[in-house]
């Protein structure tokens, strides 16, 4: 059995649809139930739903052989796993945003509010800019509005939330999308089966 960690929510449903179309269906996953683990012995797959930010942990630690995680999580936490395929779904970007009237003179330490501290740190280090990171877990857009920070580093999908809070994107950091990842030792020991799944999914990606 190949253990597959799927991210809960809309993205996970899209991901499962790709696996299903690739020939790795598991009908019980669509039944109304509180079950978290679903398997199809015929196809040799076992799926389970986990919080999106936890997928990489399940895969890195070997509870899952493969899984689907956002590029944002992979960049932020840098887990030790193999990134096998860009699924070309869940597309958005990591960006810097600020109030429309904010001007960065570069004279003082820039206050950056984010939950992606590692990504922010690496980005500003590449610019040689001194920053003070303020770690927040939610409602990041509030920080510059209330004067807690000068800018934010966050995921931007449509930009609607930014606009509604009178903020605008100042710089794109990196494009984000869902990636198929594998546990390193599982990939070594079950490489043939995992490679088969990758090839079948590749065909689905081209249809997205």
C-alpha cells in the first residue's frame, strides 16, 4: 500500500480528483462519514485527510509515503523530503504588501508582519534589508492598518482582501502551487510504484 496524505478542504478535493482520474480511485472517500482513512487494496492506495500545513510533517516522518503540500509550506519549513511534481493547482503567490501611502525610505529597520518568517527573512536578506519580524497567525492584513507593521509578507490569491483593507502588493516573492512530495526512504524502497503515480499524474497536470 502507498500511503497518501491529502490536504483537507477544497484543494484536497481537487487533488483527489486528479488521483482518481489518474486511475487511483477510492470510492469510499466520497461517502458521508467522519472517517479519516480510506483505502482501495485493489489499487494499492490508502488515503488520509490532514491539515494542509501538516502534510509535509506526515510525509517527512514516514507516516505517509507521498502527499500534496503547498510550495509555501515547503519553503517555510524546509522539510527533508523529495519534491516530485508541480500539480499546477492551488496557484497563488507569496508577496509583500503595504498601505498605498507607505514609502520605504530604507533609513530605519523595516517592520514585517507575517506567519512566513523564514520566507520573509530569506527574501529581505537577499536584498540586504534590515527587518524586524512580527510573527502573526491570522488577519495579517490588520498589522499595517493598525500601525503594528510597515509591510506584510503573505499569500495573495486574488488581492481582494488587500484592496478591501486599502493595501497593495509591492513585490512578488515567489509563485506558489500544490506540489507532490515523497518521503525520502519510501521513494527509495517503493520508487517504481511512486514513479508510476507521478507519470499518471503528469498526464493529468497537462489537462489542468
